[in-house]
C-alpha cells in the first residue's frame, strides 16, 4: 500500500473517531449514517459483487432487532410476562447495569449468528430464482417476516417491544451507540477490502458476470452464494441488534421490517455510489443520508417527492453511480492507464 493510501485511511479513521466530538449535536444522525453505510455495503455483497439484487435484506435487520431483544430479556425475565406487562402498562421490569450490557453483547452476537443461519436456509429456497424473480422472492420474505412478527403476541405483536434505557448519561449513551455502529462499519469495510482481493471475491464476480460459465468451470456457485448472503446477513443482523437498544422501543412494520424505508434506502445508496465497488456504497450512503436529512428538515411533506426524483436522476443519468462516473472521467485516480492516441499525420495512412 502506498504512503498516500496509508495517510488517506488514517485521515478517514481519525475523522470517524472524532466526528461525534466535532459535531456533538448530530451524534444520532452520525450513528444513522454508519447504519446506512453498513446496510449499503452488505447489500452490495450480493447485489453488486455477485449480481443477485435482493429486496429482502431488511428481513435480517428486523429479525436482528427481535432476536437481540428476546435474548436480552430472556436472560433476566420470562419473555411472555415481559411483553404482556408492557402491553398492559403494568409492572415495570428493571435491569442492572451488568444485566443490560451482558444482554446487549449476547443479543447483538446472537442476532448476527441467527440471521446468518436463517440466510443460508432461505437461500436454499430463493437462489433457484434469478433476476427480478429473486428480487421479488426476497421482498416476499421480508413482508412475510414483518406480518408474522406483528401477529406474534409472545414478542409483543403489533405493539412491538420496549427495551431498558441506556443506564447512564443520555449524551454518553449517544456516544456509546455511535461507536458501536462505527466500529461495526470499520470492521466490515476492512473485512470486505480483504475479501474482495481473494479468490472468493473473484468467484462471486464470476457468478455476476456469467453464472453458467462459472458452473461449467467447476465453481460451486450455490455454496458461494449462500456463504456471501450469510456473511451479509450476519452484519445486518448485528446492526439490527444495536438499533434495537438504541431505539429502545420498536414496532415490527414501522421500525423493524421497514421495507419501503430502509429496505429501499440501502439499494438507492448503492446505486448512487456505484454497484460492485468497495467505496461506491460508502460514498452513496453518505450522499444519500445528507440529501435525506436535508429534505426531511426543509422539504417536509415533499421529502418523498424529492427522494423519488433523486432515484429517477440516478437511474437515467448515473447508471454506473458516482464511482462509475469518476472512473470514466478520472481513470488515473483508480490506477487505470489510458494511452492517448497520437494525431494522425497527413499523408501517412494514405
């Protein structure tokens, strides 16, 4: 790695670590930005790098929230009693600091592992579909998951679940959750940077380019697809678990399995930044999050119109995303050498 790249990555890390202190009033928004980066990177694992466009990754986010909550509650109380009392507005359940942080740690890890296993199981059923059929199939899984949980009284049904509040200063809690999201995002980025440079990365790119040819060359495509989706679901499930404790109260359809919000946003982030690139989802998530916050604050009531117009502009004018546009405009920034053609001399080729 060149010295310039080392300096660049150190600068990015320094900005990530100091951002909540430089902008203390925007700690929640900065944490949400990292959430957007993570879900965009994980969506691109299958949609950009492997060529399987999923509309159901929000299923793992919502499931991660519920799994983390159930684990944290079950360590101390009976889940059914807890949710029944919360729905009736009766008994108040208290958690000690140790119980809170232990439940959070085990809940987040358990959410990631559960979602990874679930992704493999679902993948055996859905990876027989391709193109728009795969996208619609995964969307159906996400919608079904939300409806199932909203009618499951054991986990609170449509009223959702309320978790204990962070046991400490409110502003310290914001800082704590920011670093949970940021740490997960940094680990994911480093992991993907390594993964895409290995034979595994080449294999999933081969599936994207021509799956039939990849199979003919002896590549076990289903194994690679299941592994990729499982890894993506692991990280999405973990950030879902973190979100559950950050939000404190969440509902199945409006918060956890929010298909028309976060489920669509993660796809738009990747399209905006550029599919199939490492930095594309990151750049797209940053740009989209800024645009979303501006429209939500200054165009309230018209925010969906503004975001819809943004999607149309991306699809029509920036089909390769920001990264694709930059690669065409400034190929030397990406180590691509373009030989300039010498002007033809009159009479030489006549």
